[in-house]
C-alpha cells in the first residue's frame, strides 16, 4: 500500500488519525511518570553482617572468610569484594549482566544458612540487599538548629518522619544523626566485686527472663490460649529485679538509664550539629510529584511551634535535579528547534512551507510521548536526552520529501496531486533507508551483551527510534497531503547565495571528475592531516568531574576520640567560612567518626559562579590549616559514579600491604599527570592483644574461653532483647559503666571471679591493627588511589604507571594490577568500538540489500570515516576531552551521517535509470540534492548547538552533554563538506571498478543492466 497516495486521496481520514494520536500524546504526556534514572535491577548483591565491638582481624577470620568460601560457589559471579571492619563485615558480589538477581539472592541466603554454625554465636542478623536504580533516595535533607537536637529523636519522629511517611508515593523515610531510646544497664564493677558477683552471672539471670511464650491451650465450654508473660514492663521493673543473692537486686549493682543510644559519629551543617533525613519513593511513583508533596509537607511542618528555630537544608534533591535537567534540555531543545526553523526559512523563503515542514517536530514529539506511556516507559533524563537529540533530525525526512515534490512542480507537467505522489515516491526508499540507518546503530546495544552502558543507552535509543519512526510516517503522509493542496511552491531567486554556491559546487564536481588523480591526492592529504587531531585529543572515558560539589577528605592517621576529630573538623570549617565569599561557598556539610572525616563543600550554582571549581580547590588547599591527626585532600570523582583511578596491591599480610602501598604511593606521586596519590584503606589503629597465662588461670579454675566471655560481656556489651514501651520496641543493653573501662589500668583491674584481677592471669601487648581489611576475589588487597591533573592524557599516565610498578620489587606471593577505574575505561572503549563496528556492518548490509549492490554502499559508508575525523578535528580545536559521551555521539553520528550519501546516490541512480550518462547524472544529481542536504545538516547542527555550547549536565550534576553534541556537530559538518566534495568522485571510481569486474567475470552484453549495480 502506498501511504503517500492514501494520505493524499483521504485527507480527512489522515488528519483524524494524527489528531487522535496527538490527543493521546497530550493526555499521556500529563500522566507519563517522571524519574531520575529508569528503574533497572542491577546484578549486584550486598551482604552486611553487623558485629559491633570487634576488630577487623576477628571479623575477617570468623565472618568474612567463611562467608566468602560459601558464596564463591554461586554461578555467574563477575567479582567479589569484601570489607572487614571493627563493627561489621561487608561483602559485595557483582554478577554477570543478564543474571536474574532474585534467584541469586535466594541462593545466597541458602549458602549463608549452610555455614551459619561456623559464625560467632552472638552474630544476631545477616542482611542481604539487592540493588535497583530507583533505590537511591529522592531527597537528602540536613536539619540544623541553635538548640541541641541530639535528644530530639522522638520529636523528629512525631513531627517530621511519620508525616512524611504517610505521603502518597513515599516508601520510607530514614532519620540519621539522632539515635532512638534504649535501656542501658551499666554495671558497677566495684559493687559487683563487693558482692562477689560476675557480669556473666548477671547476664545469665537476665537472659532467663523477659519472654512471652505460648504454654498451650485449655478446652472446656470455652477454649483458652495460655500465655506465659514474663516481660519487663518498665525500667523500674528492671531496677527491682532480684539476682538471687539474699535480696540483692539489679539496681544495687547497676545503674539503669533510659536514654538515647550512644553515637559514635557526628554531623555538621554550617558548623552546627546536624541531623540527616533521607526520603525514598515507591517504585513507579512520579518523582516530581513525590518531591512536590514532600516540599509542601515540609513547609507545613516548619510552621509548627515545636519546629521553630529548626532549619532544613536540601543536600540533594533528585526531584529538583530532574526538573532542572529536563528544563535545561527542554530549553536547549526549543532553542534548537527555533534555530532549525530559521534555517529552513533561510533556504525556503516561504513561511507556509517552513511551518509545514517544521510540523514534524511537535507532532513527532507528542506522539512519541504517547507511545512511551503505553509502552510503560518513563520520561527520565535518558529518554529526554534521546528526544532532544532527535529534535534536529525530525525535519530531515520532511525536508527531503518536500524538496522532491517542489522540484517536480517547478519542472511543470504535473498537477499538484501528481507531483506530491510521485515526488514522495521518488525519495521514499532514500528516506526509509536513512531513517532505518539511524535506528539500526542501537541494535548492538539493545540485543548484544548487556552491561550498564548498553542498558542505559537502550532508553536513549527507544526515544530516538520512536521519534524518527513517527517523523518518517509524517513525511510520507502529512507532508504530501499538505503540499498537494498548496497553491504555490517556494522558488529560490536567481542570483541568490545558494545559486552561487550551487554553481561553484558543479564546477568542483566537474573538475574532480576530469582530474580524478588530483582529487584523490587532495583527499589523501586531508586524511593524512587528520592524524594530528587524532593523536592530539585527550581521551578519558570517565574524566574527573569538576562540578560545584567538592569532597574534602581528612585522611586521618589513626583512630581518635570523637571530640578530638570534631575539634579538627571545626578548625577546617572555620577556615572555609572565613573565606566563604572568596571560595564561593554556599554551605559546608561534614561527617566524622573515630576513624574518618569528610566535608562536602557546596559551591554557588554554575550560573552565579565567577571561578572554576578546580581553581577554588587549589586555593583552598593552599591556605588549609595543618592538622595533627590527618592530611586533608580533595577526593577525585569520576563521571557516572565510576571507580576512581587506582593501583591495586594484593597479598596475604595486611601490614606488608600497607608498607608496599606507602612505597608505591611515594613513587606514583611523581608520575607526570598524577596530582594526588593516597592509600585508600585508611589509617591503622592500635589493638590491645590479651595473652593468657594458662597455668595461672587453671590455678584459679579459669580457662581462656571463660575469661574472654567475661571480659567481652563487660566491654563490648550484650543485647538483652527489647522492652515494649509506648513508642515501640526499645532495645536493652548490658555493659560496664564507661568511666570504669577507659584505660589499660581499668582493664588489668577487672575482676574475673570477684577476687582475681585480669592482670594476674594475663599480660597484654599493643600492636598496629588495620582499620579495614579489604579483599578482592578472596585475596587481601589494598588500593592506592590516584587523581589526574587537568588535561592529562589517561593513556600516557597508564603507561607511566605500568612502567613504575613494573620496576617495583614485590615479595613472593604479592602482586599488583590496575584498578577497576582503568579497567572500566579500557573495557568501555572496547565495548563501544565493537558496537560501532557492528553498527557499520549492519548499515552496510542494509544498504546493500536496498540498493542491490555490493560496491555502492561503500560510497555511503565511507562518509562515516569523514564523520569520525570531523569529531577529532572539532575536539582538537576546542580542547574537548574525548569521553564516553563523545563515543555515544559518534554512535548516533554513524546512523545519521550516511543519510546524505543515501539521498545523493539514490538520486544519481534515478537519473541514470532515466537515460542520462553517468557523469551528467552525477553533476545533475549533486546540484539537485545540494539544497536538501544542506538544509537537513543545518537543522541538525543548529538543533544541537545549544547543548554543544551550554553546560547542561545529565541529571543536573552528572556528565555534561556537550561532548556528545559536539561529536555529532563536528562529525556531521566535516562529513557533509568532504562527502559533497569527494562522494561523486568515489562513486565514479567504484562504478568503474564494478564495470571492470563485470567485464572480467561476465563477458556478456550489459546494456540491459541497471546503472549502479555490480
């Protein structure tokens, strides 16, 4: 069925169909869910085993290693990494993309249960987390106040958290920085000693109570359930609890307190204590709507008298980021559409025709939004990016079809209806092939090996392909229908700039066909000259982000009391706020604990900035006060949340790895291009090792296990279940009073049986202990993190690092490797290059099938080479780093850049089929197709120009769009110029080669053969 003929003869039907689609698109656009990233379940598992009061070595030996050995039997594991800390074990498992994570989580739970008996008895819970891109909080708030908020858990729960949790679309709200209430039983060592009582005896008595169990049923006329309730009703009940020694009660040997849990961390906002709040949305909920409801509720809560003086600060607002990003993209898209409209008018010089052709943009976008809604696809920053990239290409098909129709009408001899039908039919194959090549480049990403990049690119591809498909339909139906009813057609006046350009182009083509050797030499010189930009462009798939949010790490030398760390953080904060205006600081948020500290420095918005973030970082470090407990430095963050560049050392001994890592750090710091090198694992801490004297212990009837249990019960503390109070379940903890266990003398004086001090049966030694023990694929590892200076070439830096590390002498059993940052960079390049080659092959196969020729598609595919060279020329001139976004731009460019060749070669073939000689057909075809080619290229380039010159970023704070836009603009511009200049020359060269081949293998008359076929 001929769509153009049907549309021309049934205008009312055609109009009603598109009006219906537009109405559906308008309705769907209002209901289309808005998200930051599309919901994607990633093949990661995270296992967390809390074990407070321990040491990294104990956690590694008793928890991490047994779990690793069991979990390693899971199929499809790509990598397994673990962290053993003093309070928990963490295991991160990454599976191959394509693995179903739900069944993997069940298998992991079964593996863990199988070795549960090998873990310490006091491990209370093992948590398994799955990952989804929608699991990130949509809002991160910080609460500060002049008054003390550390005791405000109940107030914030009642006035802030619970009202937010009741909002539609909110899944949960987490409160951080204030702790819930607990019942703390603090044993007094002196009182215990006076009564000859041990902490383990008190523990044994208390564990026999506080339960509520079923004792069975009684049956008579009525059936009763018998329950034995021995729960503590309130803290006073605990004080009066008998310990079984002549009226001795718990309150006689312990202090019972109902108070918030003790914090081992702190938060500051603007140098004041701060509380954190994270808001998570439900799956499928509209992020912008959820954000709006949360903001409205927070405004209402802020008016409550109890919340007066409490300030709320948004550290991260994904809903606002989505709105900002979408608004920036929309603004760039509208500006690009306006520029495209102006360039169309500059060529056509007729507003009616210009508006008719431009109709493809809003109609295509609206219908695409409707299709996305019915396909269950959300409007996120990736699909929106696809729409904006398509804006400049949506008029291409309409321009080619309209130009063909107007050319027939200017020739005369055709009625408007005949010209519309035949003109659209003439270029039908060309526009269909051009649209299909733009779509087909994404097939390797959609149907090939899945990874994070291809998964996200599929959402970009869906938006582009839908929009281009709709624009193809419009160009073959609506455009012929409207132009068939136009009374006049736009005519380019003689003597106009375009006619002068057209005559110059014809003279060039005629010269290149007469002097094919010289034209080939010029092309060769152009290709050789392109080696300069190709080798001069800096390449880094995930360059360090230079956003307006800086991360200052304190790099503590060891473990320190919380008040000491806080004092040092305050020194840095005072320095920052003393220079707030000079450093363009908007706010400073700090987090610290005993072993680490960091400050997030939020700079003023990009549109208000006067200085670059890199310059501000250098100035901050110049005057930063020296700290006695750490060496502050900025963290280098790579685009897309990728791992930082690092060198990974592996071996068995953590202490030996520390020594080797420090040696490597000193050497790598002198590598050209490296601006900072630091050992990632963190500072070592001091560990007291108790060494028991067994013979002395046996004299007193003690053994090592009994001693360890008695010491652990007092120092680490023991959880005794929960008290069910009016605010819910309140945990109960038993331990010694803190002031009686502060130093080594207190430890030595600890009585084991009421009379024997611990120092009598043991001695101790203080050794260095790793703060964190990291393992990768069941090997102990340590990383040296690296930062790159601005403009550094990643390939050269990698080669220099390999040379330095290759000369470093390592002990037997120890090795090194480049970290995942380098590996991801190389793997991404290889994946994208492979996808590009597959895309080129698919385009060739498609064109060969459409043109029934093996050689003609080479002419069109050769324009891809011109396009890639154009990318490097523009990047070299503008100093743009070649990143992943640039490779995405090239991938899109591959599908677009061949359109010019398709339109040109298809028209030349049609003229030859009509009887013209080859060279005459080439000259006439080039002149006829010059205007539509320039129009389509100009609309695409101008449509992307706002993105190329702006600083719009993915999600508001992600990678910028401009490398992708510049890649398309540079490649398409150069490919158009070189393609117009050398494609006719290459066409005649390949046509001669085809003729020679036919004469060699088919010495038969070829007068009936189709021109252009080999």
